[in-house]
């Protein structure tokens, strides 16, 4: 029998992102009975036992440059899941951070917001999210105010909580309300919600907050519970393990990172408001939400709002930047995503529940809006089905 492969997993288990990545790695390894794991947080105290254990390969969350270079000096195959250090030149599997920023911008615009902020760090992936968030909103004629606090994914040990809180509260006081803020991580979003409470700012009425990672614990610890961009975390772990396996077999590592698209916005109370002053548009949005499973005609919505269809379309585009039909499709696709991720229903069972006339119509609209077929989207999030 051949010697088992020793695989070091350097990411700890304190964040939901890490735990879900580990589950994805385990899902891949279920087909490989010869892998042995040791999991530990990546800090300076880990390096000596890591060298003693002499792993065959490493999957790590490389967030700090000095420690990352120490790991690379071991001369072992390494796959990174952090994308925090831009010039590290190590094979990387992670979420598509630019798509995260665009998804957040589109979500907030769909709620009618016109004032925006970003709360997060200056590591590479945070810069990518902010840049795409800012670019998407600039196309809609909007600016973004940023408050930089380094989370990777939590505040570094030793950083003064009081000084961070003072900086964040000062920034919040200067923002116009209502304002929609994208936080780089759910931990940052939770701290932001706490700061709003201390200032007497209402979430979501004054400040709508959206995190990233959909860490269930972080989202539910906040008050109110946090909306968050769900990313294919288990799939990241699965693909990182598959890439490491190929490298251990002697294949050359890819030259480009593997970036997987984010899944969807999981809406909770921290964004549960419409920042729309136009009563007709707000009423139309509520009508769509309440009739998703029914056949919806734009003309019927206009009749319910007691306006002409042309007037409804004009006011809709002016405030949200899209047509009424596009909004119907967007909401139905979000419902479809929910069913694909959280049920085992087939596409033919989902179509009517999401308001589509047939599985073919669902698949056509889904690919146009989400950039993948329903089956591909489900496999991105469920590596065991791959």
C-alpha cells in the first residue's frame, strides 16, 4: 500500500468561509482514500510544526505576506484560497470578487438606493470588490464613499476596537441617508450594524447593510440579521483540492487564478426596505414580489397602480435603470436560485413555482440573467454533485 498523502490545511475554523471550504475539500477527498489532513490557523506559530510534519501539499488562506512567503519557501505544492496578496504568484481558487461588487451594486440599485458606501480593507480581494462596486454604480450616476478597516476576515489581534469604532462612527455621521453599504465580509458588516445602533441610525431604514460570504453565524448575531452575498465556498474547497491533486500528480499549475461566480444575494432584514420615494414604483415592486408564481403582465401591474403602462415604464427606468419586465425576470431568477440551492427539485418542478411557463423558458431566461444553466449553477454550489 502506498504512503498516504499528507495535506496541510492552513486556514483554521473560526470563520464560516473556512469551514465551508474545508467541507468542499473533504467532498473531493472522499474519492481519494489516501489523503490525510491536518488543519491549523496560518500564523507564525504554525510554521515549525508544519515543517516537522513535512506535508506533500498545502491548501492555505494566504492573507499575510511574511507568513505566506515562509510557507512557499517549504517548496511544496500550494493552492491559495484568499486572493489577498496580488503578486504572490501561487495557484489560486476563489470567488470572482469583481462579480461580487457588481452583484451588490445591482441589488442595491434594484431597491432604489442612490447613496452608497463601502466598508472593508485594502487587501487585494477587497480592492477588487470595491473597484467593481464603484464602477457599476458610476454607470448609474452614483458615487461610493469608502471607509477602510482591515478584515482578513476578522480584525487583526491587537488592533484597538475603540479606535476602529470611532473611525467608523465618524464616517457614518458624514453619509447622507438613506445609504446602502457593502461590507467586505460579514464580520465587518456586523461591526457596522453595531456602530449604527450606537449612533441611533436605523438598519435598514437609514443604513442598508450587505455583507459577503453568507456566514450564518455572523449574519444571525447581528441585529437585525444581515443580508449577504452567498459565494460558492464549498465549491472553492472542492476545486482547490482537485487542483492540488493535479499538481501532486506532476501537472503544471495554471497561470491564471480560478475565479468562481458568486451565487446570489441572501436577503435578510438588514436590507429589507425599498429606498424608493415614488409610490407607483414601490407599489409595482411589491406587486411583483407578491405575484411571482402567477402569470404577470406589465399591463396588469400598470392597471393595479392606476397609471398608463408607458408612464409606469418611464418612472421604473428613471429610478431603477431597467424595465418592468427585466425586474420580473430578476426576481423570478432569484426565486429559482433559492430553490436550486435549498431543495432537490428538478428544473421541471421549479419552473411553475418560480412563475415560468416551461422548463425551457426558465433555462433560457436563467442563462441570460445568471450566465449559466440551472444545472451548472447548482453544481457550482454543490460540489458533491460534480
